[in-house]
C-alpha cells in the first residue's frame, strides 16, 4: 500500500475571459489521484473539510478508489490557490493556507493512519513549508522505520513563505531523507543550483543523503532520471496541444511511481536496495511512462490524470 500526506486544495484557475474556474487539486492530492488512476492502492492520510469543496474531494477520491485515512471531516475550510496562467499556459499561484483542513492533523495522528503494509510514503509540496516541516519529517521518519520507501516532490512554492532561506534549507533537509525525489528545473533555481548540468546537480543532491533516484523534469525539454550510477534523458513529445500545465509534474511522478511499483521495485523493507540496482532498460521504460502521463495531462484542463492503459499506450509512441 502507498500512503500520501500533504495538501488537498482548490485551484481557482483563471480562464481566458477573466473568470476563475474551481478545480480540485493540490500537489499531493493530484499525485494521489494520479496513482489511483494508474491502478495502485493508495491511502490519503490528511483530513478533508466538511465544506462543499471537501465534499467534492471526498467524492473525487472515493470514486477513484482512494482510501481515506482520516475518519472524520475537519471543521476547517478547504485550502485555496488562485492560479493565473501566462500566455504559454504556465501557472503562478497565490495561496490561502491558514487554519485549513489538510493541515488539521498532528504527526502522531498522521502516523496512526498508516496502512498496515506501507510500501511507500509520498509527501512534498506545501508540507515542506517551515511551519509544517518538522511534522512532515517526523512522519517520514516513522514511515522509514516501518520499511517504507520515501518519495518527495520538492515542488517549491516560494510565494507561500516570507523567510526564503529557512524554507530552502528545510526543503533540502527533506530531500536528504528521501529515497526518490522529483525536482523541476524551476525548483532547482529556487534551491540555488547554478548549474544546468544534471550530473552536477545529482552529485550535490546525492551527497550526504539517502537518495537513490532523482527525477528532474524540464518542461518542454523533457525529463531526466538519475541514479548513483546512471543518467537517462528523454525529450518531451513533439506537437502536443497544450491546454494548461496544471498538475503535469504530479502526473509525471505518479506515472514514475506506478511503473516502479508494477516492476516490483517498491517492496516493503526492500525499496532502497531495489532502487540502487535499477537497470538502464527499466529506467528508460519508467521515464517513458512518466513523460506519457504528464503529456496526456497537459492536453486536458486542470489535473485530470490518465489511466495506466492510456499512459502505456501513449508511452509506446514516444
């Protein structure tokens, strides 16, 4: 079983006519939905709100066979993110995150909601802001004791915090505790990496860390997978009709994790060792599948992840 902990928020997405459309989202919730669409059993640990948006999240996750770790709804409202799109469909965000439902749990409560057989714990995004970091790291540490592989999507949102230095230092601490990390080229710029060379970036991230696999997404340029012994890059498909890029990175990472799970590389108590021994051919298959998942999503409005079957079929064309 895979468990996820982090934000479930509503994206209010700007439309061409200036109106805003409400779309259920949040990096961790998008990833959770992506995994479920890929056919994997997954538990979302955080509570949902009792408000209208929370009820919609409940329906969305339940309809896609996501298990919910929290038995009761939170009395706090759902998180909001106002999403404005530029001429290329790239989003910028303004967040409303105080006293919200997805933050309404202690680390002890989240740990108590772990499924019995925990193969992988995924977190990241807004769970790595300074106010929530120690709670998140405590949950990560408890999952590692249970033999879980740790997956983190850095997914930095610098506009959310006032103290950038503390935020960046905290994200680096979290990355060092992961077995698998996804970072974008934008994340790397915020983290202060001056080089565009994936090998140099990997050397910095692998140093003094538990990391075994780095997924680097580069937008229209494609993506790179890096282990401690191998580096593989693939371009993005040409001639895609891009609707928007909301949730693309989340779908990429869900596709990657789904491929690794279906290849038997995320077994409880064995994940780190298996990741350290990934063969180049398996890495290529995983990267094609992940790129396909992201590519299909950007042809749709908001985050609307593809199924395993849709993704596998598209991957065969890349």
